C-alpha cells in the first residue's frame, strides 16, 4: 500500500523527529502500523491519520507523554488521539 502525498510528508517528518539511534527500528514499525490502520478503515492509501496512529502504536508506553509534545510540534492535536494515547 502506498502513502498519500500528505501521508508521506507526515511519515517523513515523524521519522525525522525520532532520535537517529532509534530510526532504523522505528521506521518499519510505524509504516506497518500505519498500513494496518489504513486497511482497518478500508483505505487505498496511507493518510496522515494512519501515520499518526501508527506512530502512537509503535511508541513504547513510557514514551507516550513525550510523544504528545512531539505530535504538537508536527502540528497534530494529541487530543484527537486520546483513545490510543
């Protein structure tokens, strides 16, 4: 499954915000979770919401509070995702 243009932009921004030491591990996890989210909603491409949900799902529980700040820096309202944060 491919990314929408906006989804790819968000994915790239999200990966760039991850510390370099963790990027190689996080990138495929976030992408796989984003694909799952797109499939669940019946989408034909991965959109911004799928990427954000994938990033949240891939983030360890002890890092979720820090992720909220990171989402804000990406222009995402964490309150929209309170069901999984």
